[in-house]
C-alpha cells in the first residue's frame, strides 16, 4: 500500500511540465519497520519505474518528505532525479568509487554508512578524499532491526555491480556527483555550550586529563556545579552533558557568536569519569591543543540554528539570482572566470539525527516545517540517522541540509 501511494504521487508529478519527465536516479528511504522488506520494495519500485535505472538510499527510524516527518511508523519516501548520466555514479562495496578520478571525477558525494562498521570515521575520511572538494553529506543507517542500504546501478553506470541485488549491509554506499550537479550544503547543530571553551593541555586517546592546565574532572564538576560527594545528582547531570570538540586554533579561524557551535564542532558523549587520574573519557580520540566545551541538547538553540542555516542557504542562492549583466557588474575584478548565473532550488536532501525528530522541536514535523518555511515549495526527501555525515566528519545531534540548484 505504501509503495502504491508513493507511485501514484510520483506519476502525477512526472506528468507535469515543470517536473522531471525522464528521471534516471531514485533516492529511496524507508523506516526500520520496512527493513526486512527492503529487497521486495526495491524490486517493486524498479519494475514499476523502468526508466529509473539507478537507486540509492538507506533505512532510518524516521523518514522525511517535504514538510512532514514519519517517525517511528511504517513509511517510505522516494525522490526521482533527472540528472545528466555522466554527472553521477552510484557506488557501493561491490562497485566502489575509484580514487583520483580515474573512472569518475567526483566533486562531492551523498553517503550512507553502517554505524557498526569498524573504523567508520577513517572510512568516511578516506571516502571524502576521493572527491575534489573533500566533502561528503549523508548519514548513518538507523534501525532497531536490520540495517540496510540501497545501491543499484544500471546501464553500465557502475562497473562491477554484476548480479548484486542492490540491497547491502555494512560499509558505505551512495551517489557521487560531478561538477555539473551544483549544490549547497550546510550543517546545523543541536546543542548549546554550558561552559567556556578550554584547550586540552593533556590527554591520552579518548581520556581528557587536563583543560587549560587544570584536572579535567575537577573542571567538569565545577562547570556543572555538582560534587561526587553527592554521586546520584552529580551522575544524573553528567549523563545529560556532552562535549563539543574543535580542532586546535588556526590563524584563519572564523569567529563564532558566543554560546553557539559552528560546523567545525564535533559533539560527543561523555563515556566515563576517572577519579584516580581526575580525568574525563569522551567518545572521540583527542589530542593536545583541541578545544573543548561542555554542552547540552537545547531545543531553543536547535530551532534558532536551524533557521540560521536555512537563511544562509537562501542568502547564498539569492545572491546568485541576479540578471546576467548585474551579476557581471557586481563580480569582483580578477574573478570573472567563475560568474554567478541565475539559479533556483531544484530539490533538497535533509539528514537529521534520530534524537532531533518529533517533540524535540515542539511537535510532530516541526523540524521539517521550519525547513519548508525557509526554503519554500522545494521537493525534499531525507531520513533520521544514527549519525550525520558532513565534510569528512561524522556528527551527532545535527541536521545536514543539501540543496540542489539548477538553471531557471
């Protein structure tokens, strides 16, 4: 029934002159209620839409479509994309994306990953190096049953696909895009600092020993205004606290507004306290010089930052939506090799943390409605993930919004 409803809507749009008439790429996201039926769903959609020869997607605890989220219920969402066939490639473990652009010159890639994959962070970073922009977007599959990914290539788009079914578990898969598929991608954070930012001055792998020369555990307890002499309330507050990590300071760092995290911040859990060494263990390898803030999930901060991200995307696009003569006149000298042609939003992909959906933003679908109000009537699809991918990093409690643009 779900597939029939999706197909009816897609066919209605395919018949309209202002929508894609010959799509070849399908993005498919399902909730974990349908994970055991993943192969049947892909086979059925492929048979009903024979013109769509390439498929990519994964499973989440929720899926998104336009201004609605389907969270913790049976649902599937599909977006059909009409792109030049030489400007994208579906990849997977049986048909990997080659390094160095020998087979395909990838500018960026939509990546779906298995959260249980060993050395996942290293795999994501290595995958980013296979793109010219060292930039990925996407997320980790989220399922309470089986984790699946969709990656099916047709008409020779993916050499090595062989007799593979198109449904995978483990590793990475997705779609790489060439320079002929322009897009803008941004990250929104879902946490707010509750302490000053400090420099890690001593550490041992995942264990932070000192912050600004002071014992890390002592600093944490002072910032949270708790004491281990009253362990129950102290541990309860520590469990609600996370850490925001930034790389060591560089001369060209962008200044941030006080009390806000930027895209360079990785939010990670506190996984242990070490009273013997007066240390704090975090779910991320650390190094001396990194900057650390204690933080907590904050609904108001998440809403404000989501609106900020959407506004940035609109401003970036509106700067390009100028008549050609005006764009040329406003172009700075010496940069005429990259003019700003007028563009429009053609579609969007939104990957949000499974901990952000629903009531976290004040009500059902509130997060997606904020995006919809900011972007307007833009076709959007996405899923709620076990971790989000942006640039060459894995994030948590974030949203990653990518908007595809096209000539008017």
